[in-house]
C-alpha cells in the first residue's frame, strides 16, 4: 500500500513511512520507489528522504516532468517545510541556523560541521510549541539549502537534536521516542508542466509523543 497525497498525470506525491528507503539500497529490499512502480510504472525519482524521515516524496510520471522538477530543485525553487520534535526547550521563537556541513568520511553516512571545508548550509526554524513536561520543543523547519542530513545536523549543532535520531544525539535523546521525529509536511512549487502554483500538505501529529 502507498499513501497518495496528490496525483495528476505528470506527478504524484506520496507519504513515505518512517523506516522505509526512498529508493533501492543496501540495508533493505523494501523501498518506496518499488512500491510506487507497481502501481505507477512510469514513475521517476526527483529527490529523496532519509530512511528514518517520513513525509512527502514526489515522483515524476514522465521524462519532461522529471527534467522540469530536477531543474526546479537545482534552482532552489521548490520550498519544503518539515515538522520536528527536538530535545530541550528552544528559547527563540524563530531563527536561522548557518552551519557549514561536509561528509564525515570515516564515519559515513554521518555528516559533520566543518568551518574550514564545509559547504554553506542554511535552515530557518519557527517554534510551534514548548513542552515543559517532556522538555522538548515542536518546530517548523525550512531548509534553504539541501545538504545531506542538514536538518538533523543543524538541530544537533544548536544543542537540540531531533528526538529519536540515532546518528546525531545527546543525553540519550535518541532513546526518548520510537522513531525519528522528523516529517516532510509541505512542498510548494510551480507545477513542472503547467507552471501553476501548487502546495501539497501532509500533516503529522507525532501520535507516539510520550
């Protein structure tokens, strides 16, 4: 089964479950692309989500749509919003995280902050709710750049790792929830064929918050 959030003849948007690869990989035979291909055999990938991240994933339904979507991603013309539950109480109501990132090659797939050779990486955040009883904060995250693991490393880098993150954690934050609390909730773009503005939403309430 696939959870289709949006569909037309040129593209579909699917809600990827946590724990499922976006495309075929070494750690599992199961992946969302293969699931989608069974129902939509013309599907083509245009971007990915980490295995532990849930939420919106787009699949082009033709070569022209794939080419146009790739160009939109390359220009930064596709805007994404994520929801994250992070450890600790974030004091700021909003802000920008600017921490340069690069692959931590001896510890792949980890990324690291490197002020000398790291690539420029920007994330805006907005505080939605502070949970004093669980000492956690619910955030909206808006990636401006698209580095690997960017949101996860940026939250960790400011001292508020995403709960359930087994790669980037502190004070056992990875043990506080049963999943990585990161969800791709909204994608906004101009349609790759018609150029009509399109916003796709897939809310996540993180029902297993303890």
